[in-house]
């Protein structure tokens, strides 16, 4: 519930992680939500801001402030869109790096959904108020092609193709290290990282099947340029799989090396290819988006490669 409370740590609370203690003490607060409150400075220990994994001691005073719920009413925003295809049923856009796909805590404006609401007026309602029209997502710092549905019937048809793994999705990525084989498949289940719920990881105990196929395009200066195809669509799938096989993506500050070879705001990953059957017409549609200028410059200046297009 919204408001402020203070707790004194006693008994079994001593030695517990802060986020575990608060989520077990405050009814209705998930551990992930508590971690967000801690990150915003709304949970303190003895008046000081600490990390979620801070171990509590007997007698510590834990102050918790839960803000009132935000009234959610998505506003259409006049944000330019790079439209690759549009008709009365659906739209395909090339999302820029740095844009969030749909609103969530901390990002209620400036998202792709806000832009689509202004541009399209009507979007499917299957995914609720925060994700109208959104059939699939890509990460904030990943650029590239996305499809959105304007009505529920089309949305269901596109979602079914994703479920059946018949949608063609191709990515170009720059990975650390030199991959030994020109082609390969990573087949490893992905789930929450047991040691860090904010991350995904290869998890053979509780993860869901995830398959990524890759093809080497170029190797140079201890980097490999890759064409990747998704058979499944797990959260952060490419980033997790590439890190798992020892070749994390350049610029990936979550799954990449602690000391990257050069600075890049977000992972070097671009969804260049999208193909699917139009649920309304039965026609197969396929689109390709060139590498953003920012990534092309990184490729040329830092690695000595050049990417033109993929066939």
C-alpha cells in the first residue's frame, strides 16, 4: 500500500538481504518491485541508501516508502516513425536505438507505443493498455524492424506465427572474440538468473527452450560480425546465448565483459530482417533495414569492417 513504514530488524531478519526482508515484510510487494524502490532511494537502512543485496543486522532500522500508483493514460505523441510498410491492418517500423517499445515504470512517454498511437490512431487491444498493438519486442538499445497490429484479428494471426516459429527474424551483431566455426546453433534454455533476478541466463533447471542460429560474416581485430536467426523469442535471447558461448556482444553492459574494448551506448545488435505472412491477405511480406549509421561508423572506425547488406 502507498505510504511510509519503518521496521526494526530482529530475530530471523538479521543476516537477510534487504530486498528479501522488505518483500517478506511489506504485503503485496514483489522482490523485483522492492529492488526498484531501493534503486530509487525509497528504501533506506539507518537513513542511508544501500544496495538490494545489503545484509541486515540486528537493530537496523529499515524505512520503506511506497509511492502512490501512477494514473496510466497513454498519450499519443508526435514522434517521427521510420515506416517500412503500412495498411489498414498492420504496420512495420524500423525502431531506432534508445527507444523503448512500450511504457513501463520509468518510461511512460517517448516510447514506440506513444508514437504508434499518434500515427495509427487504432491499435489492437489484446496486450492491454500499456502495449496496444505490440506483437513482439526488441530491447531499448537494439534497433530494427518491428510489426504492430491495428486490430485483434490481425494481432492473433501474427502472434500465432510467432508461436509456431514461422516468422523470419534476422539480426546482425558484433561479438567479442573470433568464433571458431562459420556456422553454428546455440540450443540452451533461458530463464531468470537465480543469483540476479534482473538478468536472464541459461538455466537448465527452470528455463524455457531457446534456439539461436548464427553465421559468421567477418572476423577481424578480435571481433566477429554475425548474422543470427531466432527460432524462439526469449527475453535477451541473443545477448544471453552469445555470452553463454563466450562471445558477448560489443557494447552489452549487462552480459558483456567488465572492460570492453571500446565504449558503445548499448549492445551492437540490429534486427535487419523481418518476414511473415499477412494474416489478412495470405501474402508473404519481407523487409530489410540497413545498419544504423552509428553502428556502421563503429564497425569501420573501431573494428575495420564494413557491412553493406545481407541476402
